[in-house]
């Protein structure tokens, strides 16, 4: 007869990291996006629940126009689609341009459909006084149309250029890390829950 001790019963269960695609949404010259994105990627990797893939719109070759359904995909679009399809969750890093998000980011989103569906998405935004929050609010509408689940909590950097030091770290490192942990924990819960749901019953509605 075997006996299960209290300590054995309470032993943590090892979990496989989920696949997180961090999308860097700006392609402007002189952009501040890499500073914010590098910090966000570091937070995700330090969280312990994520295998991180970084997708940068500035270095991803995409067609100038949306491809017509039924036409053969370009190799670049097919490769990016495979990376998005492999992801269990997304974090979008976006600035705010003229009260909205960058055109390059919208173009990349619009190239795909099924790759986004029934997956969670979180947001890290930056900008001036608004901190990119208006860009995030519009992205929530876009991703809702694609059947994603957006996280309630997002991370925003108001007056972002003064919020990071010369080494690319937030001046308020502790507060920012706490905000990142909260969002990533929400994202991880939804990621695992929706992944299990898709395996049990494909999302084809």
C-alpha cells in the first residue's frame, strides 16, 4: 500500500511554457519601440511561463496589398502565418500615432484570420500624455472582430521617453514589473484555458 504525504500532494506540477508572440507594432525611422519591446520581452521571459517569439513589423517583409483569398500566399506571409498560428497568446507593443495605432500594424493584422482566433492578446503601449491608450482602445475593437480575448489590464508608458533610463529600463522598475506580472498572469491563464478548449473542441464558429 502506498501512502501519499502532505508534502508530496502539495508538490508543484511542472508546466510546459506557452508560446507567446510579442509583436512590435512600429516601423517608423527613429522609433522608440525597441526600447519598450525589449523591456516587455524581458518581463515575459522572466515570468517563467512563456516561450517568446518576437515579431517586428519593421523587419518583416509583407506584401503591399492584402492578398485575395484563394491566391497562393507569398513565402513571407506563409512564414509569418505559421509563427502566428503556433502562438498560444500575443502581446502587442504599440505607439499612438494621431490617436490611433500604426498602419503597418493594421496591415499585418489584416493579412490573417484563423491565426488569431480564440487566443488571448495583451497590450503594451507608449506615447505622450495619453500613453498610447487610445491606440489600445482601437486595437481592442479590431481584435474583438477577430475573435480574440483581450486582457483587461494593459501596460502604458505616458511620456515614454522620460520613463526609461539610458540602459533601456523603466525609471519605476518595481512598479512597471508589478504591472507586467499582473497582465502576464492574466494572459497565461487565458492562454492555457483557451488552448485546452481548442484541443477539446475546435473553434469553428
